[in-house]
C-alpha cells in the first residue's frame, strides 16, 4: 500500500469515528439554541400587550410594521425551535432561527456586550447545524430514506 493510500485510509477511519461525537454535538447545539428561542417565544405569548409595546417602541425591525414583526417573530420563536430540537427540516429551522437571531440583534438600538456574545454563540451553533444538518440523532436522518422516490 502506498503512503497516499495509507493517509487516505487513516483519514477515513478518523472521520468515521467522529460521526457520533459530531451527532452528539449537533444534538446539543439544536437543544441549547432551540430552548433559548422557545423560552423567548413563550415569554412573548405570556404578555402579548407588552410584546406589542416592545415591538412598537423598543425593537425596530426593518421592513415590517411592528404588529406584523411581533407575530412573525413570536411564531418563529415558537415553531422553528420545535423543528430544530426534533431534527425535522433541521437545516430550514436553523436557517430560519439564524434570521430571527440576526433581526433580534439588528432591531435593538443598544445591545449589551454579554447579550451580543450570546447571540454570536447562537449564530455559530446555528451555522454548524445549517452546514452539517441535524446529525444521526435527528428525525431528518430517519425520515429521509422513507421519503425518497423509491419508497413513495
């Protein structure tokens, strides 16, 4: 066996061994970020009058009227995390929450450094999910073979 084949074989072995730790990391990322956004959505639902007030006075969402932004943001913070945590339409959910995350940062006139760092962490974790999908511990992984054209 030549040296290049040995290196490629070794690299393939390492990659294979990293599949489960990667899936565990992606599960952690999905649950960590999903719960943060889901809790924020629940908070908005608990006091809708305050939510509307905040979208009118505090959050300056570009391109959307405050009431529509409140509904869209709250829906995104409730529905997308459920998909993300379950690993269903995982990349779509992560991309959608990335938009919610970015709009949240851009809509505030002032954001505390700690809050900005939290949003950056969420953004990095969501990017990992967008790039690699939900991993082996996602419903997408289980459903994809069953939804392929040969099974329909």
